[in-house]
């Protein structure tokens, strides 16, 4: 396969997966946007976490909430739990890596808060324990996952929201998760402050 063919194939795979996901998950993304809106207007906060590339997406979401997505507005309370390397390394050193988020959630999470958990597979023990800790703190979970959803899916409650991207490619799952994050930020800003065209 020529290099140009590989590039074209990558774009086509991405476009095809995104087209499939909007047909399947459009209403679910709306529900997630409404859940986040209700969380924020109730003066609660959003905690988010992920590992690797999903950690970067969690930090992106948090930064877009604290600063802005498309318009100038007051900051909104969101925190990426993977952003503090000192805390992460301390928890991993003294306990285990699987507790890096659950320990923080048990300390910081409050009833009515929302956990936004991102994983391309849903199998990471740190994310599974994060979902358990969120439920212990009476938080609702929005799980952006992929493949078959792994252990995260098995733990979700009926009031939780899952958007599981059916692809074995973590890179493609991350691409769709990024688009969903942008859609959620847009829905939150629109509901709270009105929209920009």
C-alpha cells in the first residue's frame, strides 16, 4: 500500500466510525450534556480521569471547563485527577497504581458530582476502581469507553451513562472521544450561557 493510500484509509476509517457513532450515540451524548448541565447548576463539580492518551483528554476537558470552549464565560468546576503527578506517584508508591483515582475520588467527590471516566477499553484497574469509588460517594458516572467496555461497563448503574465506541483501535476510539468532549463542552456552554454560531 502506498503512503497516500494509508493516509486516505486512516481518514476513511475515522470518518466511518464517527458517522456510525453519531447515529448510535447522538441521544446519549445529549443525555450526558444534560447530566453535566444539571450537575453544574446544582453547584456540584465534574471529576475526570483517564490513563495515557485518555489522561490527556481528561485534562483537555477540565481545561475547557475551567477556562473556555468557544466563548468567554466564568470558569466551571472541573478537575482532572490525573494532572497532579506528585499525588499520583505518592498513591502508586504507598498503595498501588490501581488506587490513583479511587483514593482521590473518595477524598474529593461529593454526592451530586459527576465522574467522567475515559478509557479506550474500560479494562484499566484504576478506572474500574474509580467507578466503584464514585458510586461509593453517590456520584453519577459518564463512561467514555471503547471495544466492549471492559470492567467499567460491568459496574455502571442504570443512572450512569456509557458511550462505548465499538472499535478495537485505541487511536480511533480516542479520536471519537475527543469529538464527544467537544460536543459536551458545546452543550454545557449553550445551556448555561447561550450559543455562538
